[in-house]
């Protein structure tokens, strides 16, 4: 029988009910300790909880000294006397109660000396064991509840993080302005983490481009160069001193902006407004937020590039249409002559130009020119050249004067790296004579009826290089029946196939000779094929 003066059923039930109704570790250990100290008349006592690594002191009565509990070798028994000579013994503790759950020690109650130094009776030991069992159950329930609550809180925070990131991603999808992306990112970052400042730097040709900087001082070149060695998100204090000493003093976190495995820049996160420290889980949120930001920025850049590409494509198509309108719309019908022409630029537009102009009922002007460069710049110069030639022709100039005037216009209105080669010829269909001047152009090939070939190379320097062309020579040839003159630009003979083999002038001549009895259209298609 337990002594009624020490224990009764009502007091045990009352203590058990009080402990099991509570989910407060401090209250449970404090209530148990006070009950034991009161019943057993003890000088002091302490309660501890094991956090998985070490014992954490929760409550102490009768002393303020630090208890060296983590060095003590506990027995497996629920209740035992403290070993004489141990540190705990020298600190005045005599008994230990192991609070267990599933054979694991989850807490400890240390009891000090009794005031009268009396030995514990069997009933008192039984009372200690009952209180220990009640406390173990209550403490286990509370710790399990706290663990579940902690896990629930983690899941809730993760869900909140996921919802926030989904919201951010959805918001970013509908934004076409980089400034709007940065503003929205700032709201999410500062709103969720309550930070005071942040900065965003992009890497551009190994240099830093600041998009946002709330800090008082910018990063200098040396600091950014050191920062580029950071490959993972990190607290400032964990970075090398060579970096931390150069960063603004109120930077807390550095996060790389990672896009498909490539670091495109860095996010600097300042201190929190409430001065609290960042947690490890905050790093995960910042890292995901930073990656969402750089993805949005890169998508925005690619979107704008695509828009610009589409605009350029439209402009090129328009330029191509305009340029095609500058070329002869159809092959001329000249009595007794078979004349065809064709132009296929290597790009949508280019600097190659040919024209066939009727001067009179029996005279025609043939022009082939090649402007230096390719693409739009060459096409613009070509259109100016075509307009100039059309204007000059109305003045009834000789071929020499026409070439000289064109040279002057090019020289005075273009830069030193712009020039043109040109072949111009006047055909008289009554006399079958062809007067020509070659200004540095690929010599047209004259296929004669006797099987010989002549290059029409007589002329002058190419146009637009020097102010004064000097001597401009003109030559006349008489074209007989079934003879052929081939005018071309270097885009034909310098063209390469998929094996990077050049077409070449020799092959072009061979193809023409293989069709010596064909009409001009078939010969032209043979060359292009």
C-alpha cells in the first residue's frame, strides 16, 4: 500500500489530467518537478528535453548554475541514483528520472538532495516512478504534437511557396515589359521576406549590368569579378572574405541567376526589416524566385528578339519587293534578238543590279553592276545607283560621260569602303554593234560563231574608289547571228554547293557551250541549275 500521506489516487489522477491536457513542454516539466520537490522535500531540481542531438534545459528550481547533463552516462532504468563522483553528483543532484517514449529517452528530470538528507522509501520511489510515467506520456504526446505541427507548418509553407511561385510564373507570362517584370519581382521578394533592399546584376560580355540597385553603393568591376565565382546561393558570411569585404555591408544573401545551367547574373538580398535572421528554407524560396526572375527576363528578351526578327523579316520582304520592282519586270522583246535576265540575291535583298533600258527604236542600254557588301546596305546603295543611272540616261550622255558621272556620285556620297563594279553596253540592233565600258566588273563572255570566246574587259577602274577615274576606254564589237554575250556578277561564278565546291567561270562556260543551240532562257536555267 502507498502511504496516503504521500500519494492518493485523486492527486495522481489530478496530476495526470493536468499534464495530459497541456501541450506545453515547460508546463509539463515544471508541474512534474514542483510536485516531486514538494512531496519529497528536495533542495533543487531540473527538467530537460532531448532534441535529437543533446539535452536542452527547460526548467530549473533552486539553482541558476549550468547543469553538465550532456556528459553524463545515463542508465537504462526509468529511475536511478546518480553515480557518486560524477559531475552531476558534485553539483548536488542525487536522482535521475528518464522520460522515455518507445524505449528512447526524450527527456530527463534531475532531483537534488533532500533537506533532511533522508533516504527514499519504497513508497517514495514508487511515487517517483508513477510521476515519471505520467510525465513521459504527456511529454511524448506534446513532442509528437509539436513535430506534427512543425511538419504541418513546413507543408503549409511549402504550399505557400509553391502557390507564390505559380502566381509569379503566371504573372510573368503575361508581362512583355522588363521594367514591369522587375517591379513585380520586387513586390514578391519584399512582400514575402520583408527585406529592405535588393539588387539585380546581369552579366553582359563579362561586365556587370545593374538592373536594380537599392543599396547605397554599386558593385565595382573587381567586386563583380569576384562575385562571378559564386555558383550557389549563400549567406554572405559563408562567402570568401575577398567577396564579403567588397559587398555592401547590409547584403545578407547572394543568389546566382541560373538559366538552363548558365549563370546570367546575381541577386543581392538585403537585411530583413524586423532584423530577424534568414532561415535555410528562405534560401530555397529566394533561389526559386531568382530562377523564375531570370527565366522571365530571358523569355522577355527572346520574345523581343522574335518581335524584332519578325519586324526585320517584314522590312526585308518589303525591301525585296521594292528591289524587285527596280529590276526589269519582264524580258524585253527586241526584234531579231533573244534577251533574258534574272537576279537571285544570296539574301532576301542584295547589291546586284541589272537593267535593260530602251533608248530609242533601235538602241538599247544593258547594265550589270555589283555593289560592295550584302544585305540591306548594299540594296540601298543599289537603289540609289539605279535611280542615278535612270536620271543620267535622260541627259543623252555618252557611255564615257555616264560612267564618269556615276563614279562622281558614288565617290561623293559613300564611305571609303563602298564601291561598285559595273558593265554598261549600248546595243544598236540595226548594225548589231555593241559599244561597252567595263568598270572593274566580271568580264562578260562573248561566245563567237567560230567557237572562240572573248572577255569584254575594256574600260576603267571600279566606281566610287577614286575621285578621278582617269582614262575611260570604250570598245565596240559586232555581234553576228547565233552569237551570244553572257553578262553576270560574281554571285554566279563564286557560288558554292553543299560540299563547298565553287561553281567557277570554267564550269559556267562549259554549261553554256553544252547548250549552244538552245534559246537564251534554257541557257540561263542551265547556268542556275
